[in-house]
């Protein structure tokens, strides 16, 4: 029986990345693999620099079968050459890593085998019903770090008479606005309720770290919402536009114009949702688990 373990920096339910850990672990076990701390097959979630020690995995062992899954913040990595296999979440990140191999750096971003893409994956599907707490014009789910998408929306709320629902911890302390409590619905949404939020919201607003926009890589949250049947509007992200035919706001395509175009036109929203879901039908956690486990020893 083949065994595996996962080195994840966010084994805390308050981090969205925690779902990647739970979902991938579940699907690999469903395929017949056994999760065992310190196993020979080690999957490293890299959303930043590799740590020296991870719970359930321990210190890095170059004799183990070390597999990296780079899901964000590739700009913070120092090296990937220590891994037997490397997966990235987009062609944009793959190209970014290739450009980091300057001659004087001894090629730290070349791995033992070819770098392949596993696009962001999801364990969700559309809901057949919703709940009153998820009914709104626009929803936003996250933590109150710098949020350009939310900052772009806030001036439009009164002007366009929009109902905004905010979900996540700490929105009473958002640095750019001190009056968000009236939009704040809940500190947390159960992962399995995201499809209900997608069904209850006319527009689900999503944003990304600036580096992901620049490289071209959508988040797993973006794919979770699309897979859930949401009409997603994102900040300007090359991957969202080129790979997923997404709707992104920018100076040339203001958020206000997008809201005016789609908010009251349910048929337009449904047509866009159907198109995007067709593009990502193979981006399930099970598909990712099959691809990763093909590299197990």
C-alpha cells in the first residue's frame, strides 16, 4: 500500500488554503492511498518559501519522494531543484520560474523532471437551493488584507443601491473603511456552503494577490466559485481572461459598467456561468489527485 503525507503551511481552518490540504488528502485516500506522517511520498504545498519543518512531515529528506505543488506566491520561492517533481498552477507561473534561472544562480528553478501544470482544483458543485443569509446583489468572502476589488466596489454601493454581503473574520477592522459592519454577515462560511453563496449572490466578487495577477494565475477560490455555479467578477488577472474567459474589471472595463451590464440580466449571467463551467469540468480535486499520485513510489 502506497503512503503519502502533505506538507502544508496552513493547517488551520481560518486559512482558505486549509481546504486544499483537506480535499486533496480526502481524494488521495479515496483512491486507495494511505495518509501516514513522514511517508516516503511527500507533497509540499508551496505558497511561499519552503519551511524547514512541517507538522506530520518533519524536516526535508532528500531521500524521500518530494513533490511540490506551487499554488501561489512563486515570487517568494528560493529554489525548486530539491524536488523530484514540481507542479505549478498555471502556465504563467511556469514561465515566471523559467525566467529566474540566471547563470550566476546555478539554476535553482530547474527540477529533476519537467515542470507540469495542475490548474487550481475544486471539490464543489452547484447547489440546488440557497439560504436567506446568502441572498444579495454582490458578495465578497475573505480576510481584511489589502483588497483593491472591495475598495473599487465600496463607492458604488449607495450610488447604485447595491446590497453587499461580507463574509470572513475581522471586517470590523478593515483599514480602508471603518463602516463595514453593516455589510458583515458572518465570520466564516463552511466550505460546503460556498455553492449556496454562489446561488444566492447575483455577483461573487473575487480578487487576487498582485503577484498572481502579474504572473497570470487564478486562485483556488476563483475555481471553487466557478465550479459552484457563481457568476464571478474578478480584478484584472491574465489567467482569468485568457484561460477561463473571465470577466475582470480594470480602468478600461470599470466595475460599475460590469455591474450595470450583468446585475439585472439573469440570462447573461447564466450563459457566462455555463460557458466557464464547461472550461473547468476537469479541474476537480479527484483529477488533481490522480495526476499527483501517478508520481508516487
